[in-house]
């Protein structure tokens, strides 16, 4: 009896054990990655659309004054638009590559700059989109339009000369814009922390009180914690 029971138990165990194809199926199911659905932030998309519209109208009105201005002021407006695109490209790259750890440490010590810097880095995708996509693209389009207007005023007498003048001015604008972005991209990567710290200081300056109510509560809680730690020691 004992021998038959053992043989039956062994047969049951062998029957219960999965075969090699079954093991492969189980392993393939476990290794199969889950599909992630892309989430579209429609609110942010609408905000970007409206901001692009307003900024384009404002800069377009600025560039339309070139017809009544001297060439000197036209070149100044052109340089301003190019510098605006390069500067915002610099900001977008710096915020996207900065480390949030140092700003969390500053915020825990009650420094309002830390909370601002952490907020910027937390929303780096939106900051990068606004700086590089919205401002950068608008600046590129407007600088080309302004350059064409300047070339038309410079070479209006000769049709052939106007064509080549327009081509040279447009090519020079593209070279200056791309070269400026390439030049400052390395600087943005090297000094990303300092750039975010400077932006945080600017945001604190324009926030009037310097701290929000939430930041004040955090600072007060940290001060109380420091006092209790001192009393215990």
C-alpha cells in the first residue's frame, strides 16, 4: 500500500508540474510590457496656443513699424528678436537639465528660491515647450520676416540685387541664430543650476511678498523643528 501511494503521489506531482512550452508561455506573459497610453494635456495646449497668438501679434506689430523707421532701428529690432530667441533657448535647456536636489534642500531650510527652483524643474517640460517651441519658433519666423523687410529697403532699386540681398540677409540671420544657440547650449548645460537659481531669484522678486502662504508654513514648521532639536540637545 505504501509503495502504491507513493507512486500515485509522484504521478500527481509529475502531472501538476508544467511542461516546457507552458513555462515559455508564462515567461512571455510576464515579460510582455504593458502598453502606456499617451496623455494629452489639453489645458496646457490651449494655453500655449493663446500665448503664441498674443506674442505673435505683439511682435508682428513691432516688426510692422519697420516700414516707417530708419534702417538703424530696424537692425536693432532684428537683433532684439534674435537675442530673444537665443536667450529663451538657453533658459529652456538649463531648466530641462538642472538637478532638483539642491533646490529641495534650499526649500527645506525655508529659502523661497528653493521652492521656485523646484517648481521650475518639476515643470521642465512646460518651461522647455514655452521657451524653445513658442518663443523660439516665433522669434525665428519674425526674424526672417524682419530681415526680408530690411533687405527690401536696402536693395529696392535693383530687382536682381534685391534678390541676392534678400538671400544674403536671410542666410546671415539664420547663421547668427543657429550659431548663437549652439554657442550658448554648452553654457546652459554647464551652468544649469546657476541659471535656475537666477530665475528663482527673479520669480521671488516679482512675487511681491517673496513667499507664498504654503512656503511660509513650511518655513515656520522647519524653524519649530530646528528649535525642538536644539532644546533636546
